[in-house]
C-alpha cells in the first residue's frame, strides 16, 4: 500500500516566505526521511527523523513527526529561489529495509 | 561522503534494443543496491532490491525477464532493460546502502 502521501501536491510562494509540506503514512515506521529532487536530477537527502523523535532542525529546515497521527511536516524557513524543487518523504520500517516514497510536493519559489 | 554514480546519464535507443545502466558506489562497498523508476512528475517506485552475489528481489508487477539486474560486486550493480519499448521511457535511479541509502544522479531513458 502507498506510504508517504504528501500534501500539497504543488506550492508556489515568494522568496522569504516559509514553505510547509506535509506527509502522511499508513503503517508503523522506524524512520522517516525527506529528500529534495531538482528537475531531472537525483535525490538529495535532507533530513532523517527517527520514530522516537518529535522534531529535528537542520539549518533552515524543521521537521516534525507525529507517530500517533502517522504524519510528518517539513518547514523551510526564509525560502530562496534555489529551494525550487520537488520534495519527497520516504519511510522505512527497519534497518536494511526498503524505502517507500510519497508522491512528492513541487515547490516553486519566485524571486 | 558516500558517492553513487550512474552511467550513462541519459540514453536514447530504438524500440526493440536493450540498454544497460550501471550503478557504482565510488567510495564504499554496498551489500545492497536498489533500483527505482520515476515517471515525469511522479514519485519513485521501487523496482527491485539487489544483493551482491544473489538474485535480485523484484517488486510486484516488475518483470524480472525484462529488467535484468546483475549485482556483480560490492560496488557495481547493472540494470539491463531488454527489448525496450517506448513505455519503458523513464528516469531510472539507483541507490546503494551502507547504514542508509545513497542515491545516484539517475539515468534518463528515452525509447523511440
């Protein structure tokens, strides 16, 4: 079954604004990760949050995880045009387990 | 950091021909490599999990005779799309795992 459903599907904002993307999943997980993908390129790992963590920060990124609601959010603060990309969440249920990706959110940051 | 390369970056081939895509972990040994497929504006879908020295495990709906995977060493896995058709046109991404998955830059396949 599909894990990691993101919303919104697409988001358009102005530089300097914050962008929030949400991800929901269906089954228990060990970790949840967020990735960025520029058009036609490979994936860039942004951040990993473990199931026993509730919030994590990395630079302008803030990730939250609510295991009771099976959801996570990615907040990008003070967005830049260079943040324009697709963002995916991916869940895994254990070490050496496969990753299941959500459908992704396309973020467009206009100068 | 851990680097994964793919070759080629893009390939155009005629319908009916076979195409081989290589995935290499450049600075680490990976016991497990994964192959994903991504259609335009869609998410990554896992095709198969490849372990060095053993047969690949394919996801449901992925034809193993069409997408041949060979994991010849701890640093190299290959995906061969046999008798390619236009519907096989897609972006193929591999990843190599050591504690976590590291992704390659992807290979864009266009079948004409």
